[in-house]
């Protein structure tokens, strides 16, 4: 907030691809709704805070190697599904995939970037990617 007091700054929200229409799944009502709301909040904050030169963006990660996904990644079938449903045929790691994007968004080089949801998911949410037909 020091930068904001001087007339500028950057806010980065962390959402999820679960908040996107292409990833709706049964049982995800609360989680998906909260992520959709966060994406809209990002856009509204960008609209409201832009006058103060505060940029607001959101990052929507897909599946990344983490403690939370460890048991999923260990399943025999998982890598077969990923190789058939994501164009890059892999899952991400937080560094450098997410940290590089965060560094860019907080840097002055992104002074013209605001109100966006950056999807980081190996291409999994692209419209042309077959999801269920390829399983």
C-alpha cells in the first residue's frame, strides 16, 4: 500500500480455473462460485481503482504440483488424462509458472495491464480442447 499512497500500485488476486465456465463440475458449487465472484471483483476493482493508478488483475491457475494435489497426481490414470486433455501435456509448478507472472504484474512494465484474469493451465480451458470425449 505504500505505492498506492504515492499514486499507484498493483493488486493481484488468486482465483482458479474452477471459476471459468469450461470447468464446471458437480460438487463445486461453493468453490466455483467464489472463484467466479473473485474474477468479477477483480474487474470491478480495476474499474474503481484505476483513477488512483492502481492496477488490479487476477491469476486463475489450473492444476499445479502442490501439497493439495499430491494424492491426485499419484493416481495411475491422472497423467494419461492430462496428456489427452491439455495442449502442453503437463501440469505446472508454482515456480516459475506463477511467480514469473506475479513478478511481471507488480513491475512497472505492466503499467497498462489491469482488469484481466490470467489463465495459467497448460491450455486446459481452451475451447478446442476435447475434455470428456478424449477420456
